[in-house]
């Protein structure tokens, strides 16, 4: 039996404890979005959106990539279901 990484799991759950971060996952699972788009859609300050997407990226729920024009695209690595399940894309 494998030992659970409790600190890692606590971090994952704390990242998911915010409604706006969950909404970022939902929006980015439909299609990739830029940080600017997410900021406007969620009515969040740009710097907060950057922070939230970075938190999600660190726990491997989204992927962030910088384009040649320096725009940061965010793509969800998971899909959220209505019944509370998370599935890997």
C-alpha cells in the first residue's frame, strides 16, 4: 500500500477551495483561454488571475504556455462534472 502525500493533498484541496479557481478550470476545459480573457470573464484583477492560474498549474490542474507574442494561454488538464467528479483530459 502506497503512503499518501498528505501535504500535497492538502495543497490540492486548498487550491480547489476557491470558487473562482474552480471557474477557471471550467472555462479552460471548454477551450484554452488567455489570462486576459479569464480576468475579464471572471471580473478579476489581472494579477489575481495570474496568481490563481499559477496555483492551479502547480497542482497540475491547468497548463500555462507563453506564446511568441508573450500572451499566456491556459488549458485545463481536467474536466469537472456536475456530480463533483474530476476527470483527466
